[in-house]
C-alpha cells in the first residue's frame, strides 16, 4: 500500500487517484478493525456465563457510543481547520487549532465526569432493564465515564493528524488504542475476573495511552500545543470559529442519529421479526459506510488543504475525483451485496423466519451504499471547506424529507421504512450537490474585470 507522504505546510496539494487511495485506505482499515474490539469484549464477558453482564456491556456500549459520537464533531472540525491551516502554510494556526480542540475536549470531558450522576440515571431510566442488568450497567458506567476527557482528546488528536494528511498515523493511533484495549480486556476480565468493571477500566487505560501516544506523535511532527499562549487559545474569533464549526457538525450528527433511530424504532413497533431482519440488513449499510468514510476523509484533507492554499484547481479536482470514487465504489458494493446478500444473511442469523423476511428486503439494503455515496463524498468536501452551517441545514432538510416519506409510506409497512431510508440518504447527497457550485463560487470568487481601455485593447 502506498503510504501518505508528509504534507509540507503551504505546499500545493497533490490531487491524484493514487493520493486519494493513500489517504482513504488507512482510514478504511481503521474503520474495519474497530468493531473487532466490541467483538472481543463481548466474547470475554460472555465467557463469564452471566447474561446480565453481557446485557450490561451491550447497553453500556450504546450509552457511550451515543454520548461520544455526539461530540465526534470535534474530530471533523479539527480536521477541516487543520487542513486549511496546512494548505495555507500556517504552522502556528495548526498548533492553535489543536490547542483549542484539546481545551474543548478537556472542558466537555470533565463536565461529563462531573455530571455522571444525572447522565447515568437518565440512561438507566431510558433502558428500563432488569435490576441485575441495571446494577452491572451502573458499575460499568461508573468506571468508563472517566475516559471522557481522553476519548474526546483523542478525537482532537486524530483530527489534527488527518488534517495534515497523515491518515497513516491516524490508522496507527487507532490500532494502538484498540490493541491495548483488547489486551487489557482479556487480562482484566478473564485473567483477573474483574467483570464488566474490568472491561470499562481497560477502555479507560487504553484511551489514556492513546492520548499520550498521540501527543508524542504530534510532538515528532513539530506540534507544541501546550506552548500556545492561553490568550491565543481563547482568542475570540478563533475560538468562536472552532465552537461554531463543532456546533454545526454536532447538530448534523444528532439529526443523523434521529433518522437512524426513527428507522429502528418504527421497525421495532412492527414486531420482533421485522426488528431482527432490519438489524441484520443494516450491517450491509454499516460495512459499506466503513469504506465510503475513507474516501470522505480523503475529501476532507484534500479540499481543506486546497482551500487553505487558495488553489481552486486542486479543490475542484479533489471534489471531482473523490465523488467519482465514492459513486463507483457505492455502485460496486451495491452489486456485491445483491450477489452475496443471501449467504450473508444466513451467516448472521439462524432463525428461519428472520432469514426469509430479510431476503425479501435485501434489494433495499443493498442499494444503501449507492444511495449514500454522494452524501459521504460531499460530507468530506463540506467538512474540509468548513461549510458546516450549510451541511447542518441540508441534513435537517433531509431529516424533514425522511419524516415526510415515513408518513407518506406508512401503509407500506417495512417497505415504506426502507424507501424512506433510501430517500433520506439520496436527499442528503442531492442537496449538497445542488448547493456546491454556489459555495465553491463564494470560496473562490472570480476577479472583477474592468471596462476595456485604450491601453488594454
């Protein structure tokens, strides 16, 4: 695999197919390997033979995925702002961006720790699990909440490495965190019998190790965020921009979560078989998104750096190539899912009624990578260019389309759910594509040409 070469701040961005693959493949590998961590944790706790512990681990993963994914905006905002500073050759702004992101991570993370009582109580009430599961979940929550500052700091560190074009380092950091987590989970849960609290502690220690390693890596790259004066970190314009971008992406993420929750919730109301079948089929979309997200990361880096360098040709070239890769990959993966979806369903579930029901809706699930391809590509473009307000508004509009489609297709049952999902995914990409020319024209305004004079004729 061709590794991404270091980006020299201020250098002209390289926009080629090889460069896009060099940026996309490491993040694709990171995305694919991350679910293995959950598998190891589930297997380790599952060997303890207590269903309540396994249920608590599953619910704990949902709680923290929701809690931390909401603030995943920190990674995207840091990547976009860092990419622009890299393209502009502004090393000081690269460090200022990282320092501000780490300050936000520390503040929000400590607030989560301080508010763990109300946060935990709300989560426990929401699930309404059995007393045994709730007790184990409380033990898990009480330990894992302490990783909040470090998890968010790792989002900032990952964003900074990606914005510089070092997706290879991003992959290395993710693999390192997951490897430490897996090793400690096996040691604490199986070796020392620490149960779900041990699994939580393994995650805390792994995130701490990741933060230390990430800061060491950035130090090797020449970053010294701890040396940035406090006055520059809290400088009004810079901090306001960081918070604005983070807020926009956070709203966008919550809208996305809402759309997925509507799909799952309405499926659950239709019965256990529908819920189970849709859960199996959603794995196809998840697998496709792992790969598409790699190309979105490439668009973040290249578009952000091109915009920072004021290189319109490189910017438009990056948009064109990344969109082409996403659409081509989405089409290929959709075709693959149609071909092997049946055996995939059989491998996931052994329930005959779930298998039969899932096969009836396989075609809809198989089309999700193609329907989402443009949205992934333009997400990367919009984040790299920090057009986050527009991205937020377009996501909210797509959510409204999704709600309208769900209402209009209510009588179609599960078919209506899948049609609404495909419409939602396609509407996101279409809206971004329609608005893109106007935003690009504003980012690269054409110089005015005055009236011809005798001297210029």
